């Protein structure tokens, strides 16, 4: 049996490794939130209150106000956004999308995805740093709460001592109240503020499932913002990885000018014999201290960077104090930083707008030509057709009818072609539907055998509502290949005179 030797790290003795000594020791953090020994690295970013931070704060508070107020507004008597999942009715800006609007919803989703591609190609991960709810609430709501209890208001950074005792529980209570408010606001987008108001004033036992959804969501939010925090962006969120894949060398990113900043060192740049022996970066680490995801932007483009521009504000302050040119860390792109020819225009910035224009145009055409009702013919279960005593071929169908308006309407049915065919509703001659109601209406469409060719008869049905809007449906009736009257005569000739015969024939689809 052969033996193999295991390579030892420098300094290890032949007797073996000491307890707790690793074969490979990382020089830096494996992850931004992970220490070298595998323990959690808690981040306490300092606050750089520069121009970008002020702009982000204004955008964040505007987004928070918009998210909170939107479900309480009314647009044509309806909420601007109401996603009623149980009934599959999605109201957006006064228009209610029904399950029959699959094509419209698909075009809307494709337009949304293409818009994301376009914005990412132009501005990089601007959504993550400026518009994402995780970033907005974490940086402009929950971290300020932390700083209030930690005594670091307005500056951030590592507190003098960790929270303990009543301060920790008081902060947890504030977190719980804020998260409960956010959960109720989020729930209003799915059930509406009217129903939500009723639930809030009622006992949870009267609506246990919605209450359970609210309670679980609140607990998950508290867990996210009090414990998981920035790890949502670094580990759990797939959107950051998705956006990173769509970046190219000319996309806007937060970047460090390594040509100007290296080599790092304290003090102002040094020029010896016409050569720079020290770059503009004074190695103050302010850019690392203010990063909410704990990365060092000087290491180049990283997936963990959310483009919040805190490092830009911090570096700008340092450069101003040292009377040095600003822009060592700035918004730019990879080609520009490497002094390569760079242009905003490239093929994807032509393809994306063209695709977006096509999808939005198709959406608008279908949307503007939509009727006030939807109608579709479906075949009933059982026999495909039957022959009436008068010799007509009957097809038993059901009409799927949806009133898309908020007002009741009546509908009448007729046959456009062939002229000898007829249609009638089985239960009532006129169909009436309340506002937003959907119903399956049983109907009978009849045509003489002379209209059938090889067992098929194309028909055109017209449905008209009391407002004058109409829909025309093309349909194929099924029938026998042979005239039922001839088959009936043949049967009577073959049977004995005393035998009782039936003149009603039913056939099944072959």
C-alpha cells in the first residue's frame, strides 16, 4: 500500500499541524461579510454626506412616499395598482387585466425585461444603488434607526460598544413596528386598502389566512433588516448577478482610476526624476469604511458593488481637503479608465430600443382595439353532434362570455353565415351579465345537412352587446358524412314491419 505526502504550509513541522491551523490561510476576507476564520463580519459603514448621498436620499424618500401613498389613490375609481391573485384580476392605472389578457400581460412583461436590459447597458447597476427597496429601506430607514440607538447619528461607523439590554430590545420594537407598517402597505397592493382596513379593525380569527401571511411577512422583514441585512444583496438576490452579466465595457460603473491612484501611499504624489513614485491615492481607506457591502472599490469591478457612490463622496472629500484633483473614484466605464476609444453608442443600444418599440407598439394596438367583452366558443362534453327530429344537425356548445366593464350589459347571439343556420341560447334568449362577471352560456347551433362537407360546416357567429359593440367568431360545426334522412330510410327498409324504429340518430366524432 503506497503512501502520499501532504504539502505543509510554511512554518509547519513534520509532526503535523497545530490545532486550529489551516492548510490555506486567506490573506483577506473570503466574502465581504465573512472573516478569515469563517465568522460573520458585521458591517458598520461610515456616512459620507456628499452630493451623491444627498441625491440618493431625495430619491429614496420620494420612493418611500410613493410606495406608501400609491395604494390609497384612485384612478377612474380604481386603485392605480391592485394585483388580485385569487381572482387573477390585475388592475394597473384604471385598466383591469383579466385571465384572457395573456398576450397583453406577456407583452408588458417582455417590455419590462427589455427596459431593464436597456437601463443596465446605459447606467449599469443604478437600480441596485438608487431604486431597490432593499437598499432604499436599509440605507435610509433602518441604518438611521441603528445609528440613533448606537449614538452614531450623522456619521455612522463602528459604535463605541455593541447594543445590549434595553437598547437592543427598544430597537427591535421599532423594527417590528416599521416592518409591520411596510407589510400592511405591501399587502394593500394585493387586497386593496378598503378590504385591508376591514381586516385591521376585525379580529384575526375572522380572517386567519391573511393575518398569518401578514405575520410571517413581518417576521421575515425583521429578520432581513435586523440580521441578514446586506447579505441579501451579496448572497440571496439573483438580480445583482443578472445585472452583472448584462454589463459591457462601456456600461456606466463606479470605478477607481488605478493609473492615477497607484502606487498608493500617504501624503501627496511624489515625482522623482520625472517619474511618479507615488499615486494620488493616500490609502486612507475611507472608500472601504463607507461601503455598505464592505468591498474595496480599488480592487476593480466587483459583483458586490451596488453603485451607491458612497466611495465617490468619501474620496471626493479627501481630495478636496488635500487640494488635489477630484474624480479618483468616479462614475465611468472600463474602456475610458484604460484610455481606450469609448462611445456611448453600440449595437445593443440600437437593438434594445427597437425591440422595446415593437413590443410597446404591439401592446398599444391590442390594448386600444380591445372590446368591452370577451367571447370564446367551447365544445361541450359528450356527443359531438345530434340530429333533431326536423333533420337539422345540432352542435351543443358553451359560450365563454366575460363582461370587462363595471356596468351590467345584455348580449344577443346571431348567425352571419350560412344563412340557413341558427343559434339560440338554451336557458334564455338574451344573456345578461353584471359588471365584471364571467359566465359559461350553453348554446345550440343548428344547420341543415346540405351545409356540411365531409362532416364539417364553417359558421360565423355574431355577439352584440346593448352598447352596440360586437364580436365575430369563426367556428367549425361537426356533423355526419351521410344525410341522416337517407340513413333513416335505409334502416326502416331493413327492419321488420312490426319493429319499432327511432328516427333520432346520434353520432360521435370519429
